[in-house]
């Protein structure tokens, strides 16, 4: 069993990114991913990914206890900036298997589901 008091390696953003195609493949395979939308409620109303739980980035600290550190967590926002910040925050709080969706929901709409609204 790993010593939980050890300091994790430094956060490397490139190791905590997932492309829209990689995410789609994982979802299609039925992998148990916790998908979290870190955008604001007004953005979520415009367009959202099915099965994504809305937890705005500023509310993440209040919801951290409800997240499973043993499960892969994929965060997304509009273009990938806020979700990367949220991934860093979770990583600093002991979540090793956390990823930010590269390009966010906008990239998903471009590459995966062009029927989704873009803003």
C-alpha cells in the first residue's frame, strides 16, 4: 500500500489532459468515469454533455468529499482552461486520476457532436 503522506510528483498538465476522442471512446466502452462540468449554471443551460454533473469551479471545494479518489474524474468547461485549473486543484488534494477535457465542450461539439449548441 502506498504511503499517503508522500508528496505526489509535481503536477504536469500534459499528463492530466484527455482529448474529446479519447473521452468518447471511454464513454462508449462504458468505463466508470465521473464526468464533471465546472462551468457556471447559465453556460450549462446553453449546452451540456449527457451524464456530466454540474459543479461550478468555485463550488468544487464544497463538493470534494463527494468525489471518489479511486475513480477516473474528467472535468470539462467551455475551452479547457477552467477544467485544467480544477484538475490541478483536485490533484493538489490527493486525486491522482484526474483529467481535463482538451478544448472543452466546444471541441466536443466540433469533433464529436455537431448538433450541440456552441457559444
